[in-house]
């Protein structure tokens, strides 16, 4: 059975160093009010880091903790050990809080790569890692996933991400071909895959065995075209609504859902409408997005 969650990023809780005065209790209350069944952890420290307190806050609202976004700059070998510690710290919190099916949603640390962040959605070959560097990246991901599995029995998925070194379809393909299929699945983010130059339906067909987690994020092609003309960085794209309400952009979620059903996908779909703090009305968007998913039988 496919279950539907939302995530703190839809309330402006992003990985960027931007002040956010959102109250975690209010965010959880609104996720529940909008009829979602779960949430991701968001930035470490936004939700309680005491396992018992975290467990109580989620259980009180009958919400599942489906995963945690863990960004690590994997292209440098010296970062791998730090990455393992970071992933294990997050895994401990989720496992100790009683969420034994939670996923580590591993990603590149897209905030640290200026050239890629400044050129999201229009990556040229000279901005890409060499094959040797991409192998180092993949090996680091394997190491982290193996440690998380062996110590906490939690699975790891990789989230391709605009602004990071794994953004374009060819970069994603290299990563998937050079990581252990028993250790790492794909977190398919429909918005990032489209913004990075791909078609999510192609990704579902190509990686069907390894899609263990899905983010539903719509994408506005006109905003991308405007941003490319004006040389926007990744944050500017978000500020201008590149990731809009579901069914307001260019993605056909009915077709995407149909493809997921064809491959017998049984994991979570996490709605994500990334916004900057103070931008728009998060609960209004969350309600509309949930209503739309009900309309396509999700």
C-alpha cells in the first residue's frame, strides 16, 4: 500500500542557512490536520533529538517518521568518516524513537558546491566530477549505507539533488550503476529529476527495482526558463516558485502514479513543496496538495 507523507521543507525548513521561526509542534499539527500519515525528520534539530520526546510527539498525532534527509559532501574521501558518524547519529535517533522502517535519505551537501548551486538546471560537462571522483562519491555512499544497515538495520536511499554533484540523468545513472543494489535504493524526487533535465516516468521504468522512496514535487518549466535567462542560483529558483503546488506545474502525477503502480511500488510518497521561510501559506498548499492526491486515488 502506498502511503502519503509531507515534510518540513514544505514549511520552509530547508538545508540552507536561513533563519526560520517555525514551531515544530505547529508543523506536526498541520501535517496531521491536512491528512498526511507521516513526515520526514527535516534538518537535524528541528524536531526533538531526544528519542522518547520525538516518539511521543509523533505518536500523539498518529504520524510515522518515514525518513531523514542527510546531506554529506561525498566527492571528497576525507568526508566519508564524518558522513558515517552523521548518518549513524540520525539513525540512532529514528531507531531509538521506535521507527524501525525509517530510511536514511542520503544526498550530496548541495549547499557547499558554489558552481553547481549557481548553475542548477543547466549543468555543463566542465562542472561535473571526473569518473574517478564519481567513483569516490559512490564508494562513500556504499560505506555509509553498509554501516547504517549493519548497526541499526535501517535502509538507505539516495536523493539526487539540484545544486549537488548528482543532478543530471547521466550523473544519476553513473551513481546507480556504481553503488550496491542491496545497500542503496533511489529516492526519486520528481521535481529535482525534471529540473535536472530528465523525465520521472523514464526514471521509474529504468530504476524500478531500486526505487524505495518517492518525493512528489511539481516543477514549473516557465520558471526554469526565466531563471536560466536571468542566471538565477538554486535558492533564487525556489524563491520564485520553481517547485509549485501539485498539478500547477508541468508534471502529470496521474501518469507518474500509474507507473509506480505498474512497478508495484509499496513505499511512501512524500509531498514536498520547497518554500523559503515566510513564502506563501504552507498549510494552504499542504491541504490543496493532499486534496489533489485524493483526486487521483492516492
